[in-house]
């Protein structure tokens, strides 16, 4: 079977966005179009009737092979504000556990006239596999959105982070962005780095303990630092990542307290960044592990705005995909 | 039709404002459809001494051709800075043609509330209606070939003027 290594099934032959799988390889104009469209959707959520009829009659299937209440909920809200019908499948507890393969599950849902799949999977590449399958069976009219796959990508989080940065900083050129924490296991970090590179920020710094920094990081066009004070100094944007508790058991870190001492964002560390720096976090955050409560609740934190913007960004992605 | 023959769009705005003035209900607000209608609504608001606040509508999220054409590449946010409930409204657009844009705009307005009335004001009515929609205020009736598109745009001094584009 002809399968070129650099195939990018998210873009059609005529350059339109068919699926959203990764911010890697997402052309700048498509990325900016998503952000611009999201700006227009922001206002819809402020109305008495928080709905527009764009996706009326479309069926959006949420397939979460890995748990995530918040991401699933924001996708569900986004689809409902576009008037789509949303079907949440508890896949972890249903067919897959009875032995059905992933693509057999998809074929069954295609037979139920699905129009869009929102997929979260513990395995990197699962949404890619599904998108290629749909393209292969000539059903690229059905769209796939990656809602997080393994360590690979979480493109809508990356896009909502870009939306948040643009909202507060207006322009990407000249910005210094720090990403702090468990870079190794973070699909959010990867999605952010690809998008930030495409949008042309001045500098991206990744900061974390050596055990949580992937060796190949420098090839992604970023500066690497192990010292938080040094890394945060003079930054415009600080993106804190969630420290997954299960990492403590794997001998990568001594303890949550030790981690907070070295890599927790505390007021005195934040003071080293630019005075108008913003603090972001994809959630759910662990207070006292990666972030101090005073910072999380402080005036520079934009963490809850990210949640609001996330709905508008997901509405933009869904409506652009369904129109292509 | 050579471009010299086009009526002066700014003068049309002034004429239309004169027609609208005696028929204004108290509390009337203007709602312009992006982008031509928004420019004209701003003119009306000055000429008629109405409040600066005008509503702006981008009907992209309500269009009936989304299934075929997809989302318009440059969607602008809709902004209705006043309460629509029980309010007399004048919807403003540059060109009335099939009526589908007006239909989409009315649908969108009703997602903000139940206005007391909605009347339509346009600079040009080029016929070709596909829906039962009628402009109560209109400055110019014009017959055009279906391949022709009438476009309103500001010139280098910000004055509105007409332009004709031929397709196919």
C-alpha cells in the first residue's frame, strides 16, 4: 500500500482543512483563519440564546478512549452551540472492551451517519489512523478532530492557547514564551511549540527537570533550561503544565514538594518575568505542585479565560471543518 | 453600464434618511448588515441624529448556503449593543437581491430577543427575489444581469461609491 511517511491527511489535495490532527504542518493562513473565526464565535456565548444554526442536523460523536471531563464537555458545548446533535460514547466501557477493533467501531458509527468524530486516545496516532481510514474509504466528508492522542498532540488546546496569547499580546513577533513542567509527556507542549513556531514568536523556552525534558527538544527550535528563575526571566507568556501524579511513582521525580520547590510558579518567580506577563495553564491544575495559589488566583493568571476561549476555538474548528 | 452612470451613494444615503425620518418610531435602533449595511447604518445614525450605538450583523453563521460553500473566510463578530426585546428596528443593507441575506439576518436578530418590528432599508433593490421579502425604504431600483454584482465600497476619502463586477 502506498503510504508516504510525510502524508498529512488533515489537509485535502486543494489545501482545505479536512481533519484537525495536529498543529504540526498546519499552514499559517489556516491557523490564523481559525483564530479569526473563533473571535467571531466569542460573542455567541454571551447571548441569551447561545446558539447558531450552522451545524443543524449534523451528528458529532465524542469518542473518548481516555477520560477527560473538561475537554469532552467543552467539545460538547461547542457542538451544541452550533446546533449539532452530540452523541457521547463511553467507549472505554463498551465495544472496545468486548474486543472490537478501533476501525470496526468507526465503520459502525459511519453506518449510523456520523458527520464528525472528536477523538481522544491514549495511543499517539489513533486519530491519524481514523482520518486516513476515512479518506481511504472515500468518506473524507466525515471529519476527525484530535482531542488529545498519547504524547503526540492536542491541537485544539494549542489553538486556544494561541488565541489566548493573541487576545492579550495582540502580536506574536517579539514574544518570549516559557513552557514549564513535564514537557516529556505533554502533548500540549508539542502542540503549543509547533503553533508558536508557525506564528513566529521571538523565543520559546522549555523549562523542567532533566528527567522530564525530551532529548530531541532542541530540534524543535526551542531553548532548554533546567533552572526556573533563569528560564522565566523577561518572558511575556508563561505556560505551566500539569504534573501528572503518576510520574512520581516512575522514579522521574523525588516528590511533589520537591517539584514545587524547584519548578512551582510562585509570586517571587513570576516577578522575574515581564510585569505584564500572563500565566496560562491547560488545567486541571495542581495547586501547590506546579503553581502557587497566589499566582493561580492572581491578576496575571488567564487560566479561566482559556476555558471560555476554548469553546469559541472549538466552535471555529468544527464549523470550518464541516464547511469543507 | 459604464461607471459614470452610477448614482452618488452618499446622496442616496441622504435621500433615504429624509424618507425614513418622518416614519421613525421612538426608540428605533439601526442594525447594519456587514459590511455595506454597516457603513450605511452609520450614515443614517448621523443624518437622523440617532444614538451612536448601532447593531452590526454578520450573517455567516446563519446562511443557507453553508452546506455548499462552507464558512465565509472573513467572518466578523455580530454585535447588538442594546436590548432587542420590544424595540422597533430598521435593518440596513446595501443591495437587496434574493432576500436570503435578509432572511438570515432576521433569524439572527430573533436569537437576541423579540423586536417590536423590523423594517428593511436598502440603497439598491436589484429585483430577483427568491423569498417573500420587501424593503420598506429603498433609494434605487435597478435591473442587472444575473452575472453582474453590484458592490458598495468606500473610496480613498471614505466616501461610499458603487462599483459593478462581472462574473463568468
